[in-house]
């Protein structure tokens, strides 16, 4: 056992010092600390452990984590503060007395809780429950954790996302009545993303949302077309989303190319900046890696679930200056690769928990001014999660069935399955999708695009400076939004003057009024203009894009946006300009 009398502890951030002081003042049995991903929960927990070992308050440390990879990561982090944790401990082995403790997974505990109870109760023990919300993932996990660690000196529960999508109570977390018949989780210390951003502990994140037309064919041979980002029904949303993520189409290669361009821009100031693509399944992950392999000047790492060697591949990527890694889910939580600065959210997973953990991979700050960029489909649920990234949530038990948005039903739930479960043979065929930058989201506000055209518009945003603090990012985006709206107004004024002059000329010549542009030219431009103004209104009012579209349609009448004529689109644009 190491347990030095005066351990060499790291210098703590202000929030870590405050949380530690709060715990040490009372030394409760249970203490729940909520801190945004990237804030330093591991350092906080290990510092507390070292102090308790040093003053003989405890004799053993047990860390419980969600995945095998995190066992290695925790053991490595412990070694840096002078603690030795055995990450190779199994349910069939004995505790090696040369170590200060062990690192195990929730699955290990769930399989043999009595074994772990014996280990924990044989000495004065402190248990660290990392990402404690996972203890509710399976009944055996939650029951196992309660059985194994109900008789220890201290339990420290850690999480960056203190909420779940169901009513499974999280073990050892306190729930209080909210006065309305519900139980709400309570933490002993909370350090949210907005506070961490203010303190420079995490990077500001700019979300780049890509829309575009998607086409597919159903089992009856009928072909459909829909645009990501516009109000769609559940089936259209799920199909358009899935079509966009199809590596055989045009959408994902275009988005990966844009993300690579952004990464190259960031590497001018952050030479080792890396990118991560989060994929839904193994097959698409490998296909995405192949596309990136043609863009990148370095090898593309592919990490698939908890397969053998995945931890080593993640660590090798972290230690290198390689450009890209593609992963299926496992890198969405707890994996520490501080140099990740560009992400592509290429998965249909849409729970708030998964999204927050995924974005947490990109927010760790290493030096002042670093920014992160995350590319994602322009789908209402993802846009909403991006807009609400800074809002703190708690876990609520006992609420009736959670309300669903218009797009969210069984079809979209199928698109969000965690396993790779393809549709029935012949039930769906992707016909391709094109990608188009739709909007940027930052600090809960949406900034529409659309003043420039084609690749010029995209390059304008991909060229955002790589070193900006949070206030500078906000000021720059607002300035560009104002410039775009001013330019749009000038363009509209010039167009109206040209049309009026043309009408006068034709009247003098005795010719009929011109029919103007053909629909195939005019309608796409008007749709884009409408979507830009909707983005602005949504950002100013805090309302979802779909809600704004719905109100405009109710006020102006007519079909869904995708079926509108040019005149109907102009009416909706005019209506929105009165807001």
C-alpha cells in the first residue's frame, strides 16, 4: 500500500477546491458531484481519495466505471497522483494487498455483488461511482451496486449528465419531493457547462448544422423526397436522417470534407488538433474511415465498441498528432482525448444523455482561446439539444409519460436503436442526399446562413478563427448574422427595383409582364431564404425551428414548405419579416 503521508497532489481548479472543502467539512457517507464533461471530475475524486488514505480515514479505494477502457484510464490517472489501482481485478481473483484499491465495471459488480460486498466491507473503503447514472442501465447493475456498497465509509457519485430518459432510480443519489408528486435528483455540488465556459475550463462549441434534400424508395417502389431541417412527419424525419448518414450518398462525404477543412483551419493554431466521427454501427464506421482516408494526410483510427485492443488504439491516437478517429459509441463517454476539437455527429442516437456525453469529448480546454466545432444533421431533436447544451437538468422520477414532439414516434425510435438492426429486406432504399450548411448554433442561439452562395457560404463559416474566447465567438457570429441580414435586405431592394424597371420597360413596349424565373430556379432560393429567417427568429425567441414553421404555415395557409409554390414561400417570408 502506497498511501504517502503527504501525497503529491495536483493543483486544483476553483470548483474542485470548493467541492473538496464541502466534502471534508462534513465527510458524509454519500456525496454526489455533478460536473460538466471535461471539468476534471477524475482529478477531484482522486485528490479526495489520496487525502482520505493519507489521514487514515479509509484503507481502500474502489472505482466503478461503465466500460473496460475506463478501468485503464482511471488506473493511469491514479498513478499520476501516487495511487495504485488494480484495473485487472476480476470476479475470480483476490485483491492484491500491494495496491491501494481496484477498478471494476458496473457489469462486474452486477454479476457478483456479494463478492464485491466482501471486498468493500473487509476494510474501511471509499467507493467512487463514475458516471453513476449508468448504474440504472440494467436492473442487475443497480441492484448489484446497492448490494455491494451499502456498507462502506464513503461513496462519491460522479456524473457529467445527472439525468436519465427513464424512471430507473440511480443508486445512492438523493431524490427530493418537488411539491408536485415527483422525485427530483439532488447533487451536493454542481459545476455546469456554462460555469466552466465562463471560467475557461472548457472550450466554446460551435455547432454547424447541415440540411439538404434526401431521396429514398420504400418497399412498394414509391420514391420520396424531403429536406432535413424542415417540418416533417416522423417517418420522413427518420428516413431523411438515415439517408443523409448513408456513406454511399453525397451528404456524409460532403460533411466529412467540410469537417476536414475546419480541422485543417484549427490546426494552424492547434497543430495537434484531432477530429472524431461518431458512427451508428461498425459497417458505416469503416465506410466513413475510408472516405476520410482519402482526405487525411495521416492514418484514420477506427475504434469499434469494446473489442480487444480498442483502449490501446484510443491511447495511441491520443498520444499522436494524427488527424481523424472514427468510433462506434464507446468514445461518446468518459474517454479522454483532450486534443479532439472537431466532431461529426454521424449517428441516429438522439437522447439528451448520449448527446451531452458525445459533445463532452470536444470541450476540454488546454489553452485560452481554443474553440471546438461539431457538425451534425439539421434534425429538430439534435438542433434542440445543441441549443440547450448549457441548461442544467436533473433526473425526475414519477412523471407521466414524457411528451413527444411531432416527429418523435416509433419510426424515429427505430432510427435511434443502439444496436445495428437493419430494416427488413427491401423495406427501404436510400437514393442519395445532398448537404448544405443550414445554420450555426452557439450559446443557445441559432445563426442562420444564406447570404453567400454555394461553396462561398460554407467557406465563410469554416474559416472561423481557431483561437477565440467565448465572448469573441458570440460577437463574431452576431456581427456576421447582422451583415447577412443587411446584405439580404439590400439584395431584396435591388431585386424589387430591377423587377419594377423591367415591368415598366415591358409596359412601354407593349409586352406582357415577364413570368420571372422558372420554378426550378426560384423555389430552392426562396426555401433557403425562408429557412434562414426561421433560424434567426428561432434564435431570437428561443423557440424550435419546427414551431416557427408551423405558426407561419397556420398564419399563411398552404402545404408543407417542401410543396409550396414560389408565391406561397414569398408570403411566408413577408410574414416572418413582420416579427
